[in-house]
C-alpha cells in the first residue's frame, strides 16, 4: 500500500504492524520519516509491543528444531 504525500508524490511504507484479534485484522503502516529501517533495532519491537499490549508479557512459542536465523 502507499499513500499520497503532502508534496503530491507516492509515500511508501517501510514497516507493517498488525494484530489479528477476535477475527478482526488491524494494520498500521510506518513510513520512512518515522523509523530508520537501515538499523536492526530490538527496541523498536519492544516499543511497538508496549504500545499495543502495555505491560502484559508477550510469550513466543518455541522455535521448531528445523528453524534457522537469517542474517541481513
């Protein structure tokens, strides 16, 4: 998705934040002027989680034994 910028050009998003809850899908787009995507930042994830869920703990399921980490 993209949006019209104030200058009249196309403004493309850099980060997609989404939540699926009770059968509904909510999505937020973050644009390049809002976040530096060139930097891998774990704090950015934590900030997004706190904004969405407050101080509730987020528990991720265990990774499958066949999983591997991709390096940038």
